[in-house]
């Protein structure tokens, strides 16, 4: 990858400003939501937070990290590709931790939708990011589109999962009130 790849990143600057800003704002809102839920009559257990809320924050943070990596003034595009590869490996590793947490018995009975949104789609996103990192190292233009799709997918996963968590907590708390 030569310096022309770095200039290709510049064409994506507005996209990553929007995606990164959205991820940062949504991360802040998650902190507010968790604080409000913690003050409720039946606060969530650490198991519920680690299984559902924390991964949502990680996905938002991954979008912010991807945006920062592709917006940084890299002297060589390969360095950005390697940073994305490390991010992908970290994301896959974290998803293994999430999977192990969700496989542990809990009061909450997980539905198929939970497995899709909390495990399958995030795994897919981080795997695509890993593949895109390899393609980016070989100057394949489609890699930038795949990375952009991953950022949007992780953002959508985070939004869905945050909404799912909040609505579950509201419904659960009303039942116990």
C-alpha cells in the first residue's frame, strides 16, 4: 500500500466524522441510561450488564476506533491496515468472551434474536474487518467499502442492542414495581 491509499482515506473523512461522532454520542447516552437504571428499584446484575450493556459500549467504541484510525494522518496506509487488523482481532477475542458469558445460565432466557444481534452479527462484523484489513494491505479498493459497512453494522448493532436492553429493563422493572 502506498501513499495513494492514505489519500483514498481522505475521501472517507466525512463518513468517519459522522460515524465516529455518532458512536461517541451514543456511548455517552449509554452511560446515562446505565446510571438511570442503576437508580431503579431493581438494578440489573453485573451478569446482565456484562452480557448485554458492556458489549454495546464496546461496539460503539470499535466504531469510534475505526473512525479514528482511518482519520489519522498515517505516513503509510499499511500502518492503518495493521491497526485495523489488531482491532479486528481484539473484537473477535472480545466476542468469544461475550459468547462464554451468554452461555452461562441466567434468569433471562435468550431468544434467537438475542443470539443474532448479540453474538452472530458482531462476530460477522469483526471477521469482515479482519478480511478487509488483509485486502487493504493489498490495495484492494473494495476494502474501504467493507470497513465502512462494518462501522455502520456495528453502529446499528449497538443501537439495536441498546434499545433492546433499555426496553427489557423498563418492562422488567414495571413488572417488579
